[in-house]
């Protein structure tokens, strides 16, 4: 049985400094034996962790679109930010990846607008119904109700940007081999989660600010 945290970032994201080694150590400590690494705009960290981790690693990516962020899972190639939601989804599909909407009803980070999500509905595989970093729990509740209404698969992730956040949310699910088996296992999975302290956003915002300052490196 897997305990899968399906939304984790690494130092390859502009707003995280979490090393691959610290992810492995934390996962082993808290019993997480599957992670989806979904860095912003790149898959290099996910690919490297997949090579060295003693547990299952799903190569994913959070892609920023004009509507909000869309996550692709089981990717082989990186997808650039700034494309339309439709083009982003098409590129995920071209890799036989899965389309997930993370923190979709979080107005600060997700698509937010119910009508826009419904418009994309035919191409959505998964809704993240528990994200530990949402500022208001109502966002998770709305996502769960939406997924149930439309018969979509439900996922959960800590959205960890630092080691202590890993495992705050996860899905207990059967082992799988490839995206089809993953979907079948996720459909039968059980979600566990708790929200992270809102203060976790402070170092994230500081790292993003440092990235944008001239002559500064994260």
C-alpha cells in the first residue's frame, strides 16, 4: 500500500529551496512512499529525484496559464508557462499524461472561476480536493463537491515547499504501474490531510522576492 503525497516542490521551483536529499529523508521519516514532484515550469527536479529515490516518483509539473495553474502528471517533456489552458492541456495529452487541477478553487492560485473549470471539464482527469496550503478550507470543500458532482478522480497533496510540510496530505492507495493503473488505484484511494500553518507562505514569498531582485540568487 502506498501513501502518496501528490503535490511536492523542490529547489528547482522558484519559490522553494528544498533539496532532493531532504525530500527523501523526510519521506522515509514520515512514511510517504510515493510523491508527485510538480515544480513550477520544469521537470528537471522530478527526473533527478526519480533516479535516486528509493520510492515511487511521479514526474509532474505545475504550468502557469492565463487562467491559473494546471498540473500534468506522468510527463516526459517540459511544458512552458504562459500558454493557453487549452494548449497546455493538449501538450499534456500529447505525452499521454494526466491533467489535474491543483488548488482549483483557491482564488489566489487556482483557476477559481467555476465557469472556466466547467468549460475545461471534458479534458480534466483529476481534481486536487485537498491541498494543505490553501488559505481557506472552503477552497478544498468546493473542489471536493465539484469532483463528486462531475465524477472526477480526487487527489491530495501537501504542496510542500519545505521538508516539514511533506505528508500533511496524501492518498492511501494501491501500488500501480503507469498512468492507467494509477487512475484505477486513485479511484479506490482514501484521502488524509491537514492544512499547513499559513506562516509557511512567508519563506515562499521571500524566496520569490529574492529571485526577482537584481543581482540576487536564491
